[in-house]
């Protein structure tokens, strides 16, 4: 959204998107036109079936709208540049478009799905869904990127880890844009909350929360019985029911978050072990001015001095306790986090990189 805002200040920009329901609409200043489309569950099933027999990824069918495709085909030649956000939107752009074409992939989803497949147990039938989808996505990515002039990723990590990328020359690394928010953290000896923010319907986030509740939190409560785990994000009723059995777990939907939630926060955590690209939640934590702990694989020179890293679960427990007990350490991380966001993830600086592509 920050990128759209910045681009629209010096360019005439229209936004076309697929929404979940008829009630929620995107509102952004400076845009000339915003057009949305929606599909019902029945048509999603039909589209998924068609994509599968066409040997394409399931998500291509799930996020397809015939009306949206027709609308874009009619309008597209009015524009100099088209930016597609995520690989699943590339299906709406044809090779025949003569303007500049930019694919904002964010990360390589096929790589993410393959890592999920490796991580899951052999007895988990979802494991094999991820295997098939990762394979189909890999083929689809190779085919679709040929249409584009540039492919934007948020991190060099994807490029380093992915094998057989046949579009390296097109890749542009442009980091995420994050606004620094008002500081909400205050160190006290009574701080007793560990915070996780994310979409818990997204499998890597779900697994991270379950791991913390059933493994890490028990170890923490051995040292401090009153430490609570706070989860903020969309979550299924079943997962909410299971996790809430632990009296030290509190779950909030995004809409129900208030400033009171952040009172007595020890730290935020990013204990996600299935990942690609950059973890947005880490940058969001830093922008809130809350001390944070992240898995060592997320180590990044831009924010090294703003985070504590851990290698295993016992180390995660130690890092959280150190932030509960050490005021100087906690406040130093908050200060460094704000400086990192301002220096590396400022929307204006990110936009300048985009402006070179337009």
C-alpha cells in the first residue's frame, strides 16, 4: 500500500484487485480509479478443477475471475506500465501488451511451498499437497516470468536458495516499505506478555504458534508462571479452541486490538521456521518499537543490532527472559529498531528504487 501511495503522487494510477467479500473495500488516496471483483466459492471450485486438469497450480484457479480478466483486457492498452502483485496475478496480463510489465513476486512461492513440504511429517496428508503445488508453481513461475520486463523480490535470500532460476537478469531486489509508528513499549518489572502477530490461517504461522504454546511456553512458565503468549491475527475457530486450552494464551482478532493489549509486553517473537524472502512481521515489530526475538535464519545486516537471534528452543527461552530482566538491553533494541526502519525501509527510499523501473 505504501508503494501504491508513493507511485500515485507522480503518476496516474488505477488499482484493480480481487476481494474476499462485498463489504470490504480498499481506500487509498491519490488513485484515479479503484475497481474490485469477487468470486463465489462455487466458481472457485470450478476454476480449481480447470487449472488442475491444465496442470497449473491450484492458487491460479482459486484467484481467477473471468470478469476481472475481461475488464483488464479491455483497459490495458490505456496504460504505459502494469504492475502485477504476486505470481497468481500474472494470469491477467497477456504477452500482447506493449507497455512495461513488472511482476512484484515478493518472494518465490514455489520455494516456500517446497520448504513446507520438507518440514511437515510424512503422516500429514497436507505435506503431499504442498509437494504437488510447489512443483506446479515452479513450472508456472518459469513460464510466466518470460512475459515481464522486471521481477521484484524483497530479499536476496530467495535468489541464493532457489535452484535453476532462469530469470536472474530480470530480478530487482527492492525491500519492504514500513512506516515507523508511535512508540508503545515501556519496560517494567511486571512485563509478562510475549506477542506474535500474523495470519494464523497461514500454515507456517500456525505451526509457529502451536510450537510456542506446547513447547516454549511451558519452559518459560517454569521460570515465570505468569508469562502469557498473546496471538494477534486471523485464526480458525478450531485452532483458537485448541490453543485457548492453555490459560496463559490469549488470542485476538486484528479488529479487536487496542492499545491496552501492548501494556506489559516483554517482546515480540518471530519463531517461524518455514520461510522465504523477508519476514514482514519482524519489520512490523520494529516499527512498533517493541524488543523482538527472531530465528537465526532471519539474520539480516540491516537489522542485526535491532534484534536478538536464537538457534534452538532453549535459546529462545533465554533470550525472552533476558529481555524481561534487562532494561538496558530492551531499550537499546527499541532505539536501534526505529533507526533501522527509518534508514532502510522508509517508503520514500523504497519508492526511488521503483521509480527507476517505471
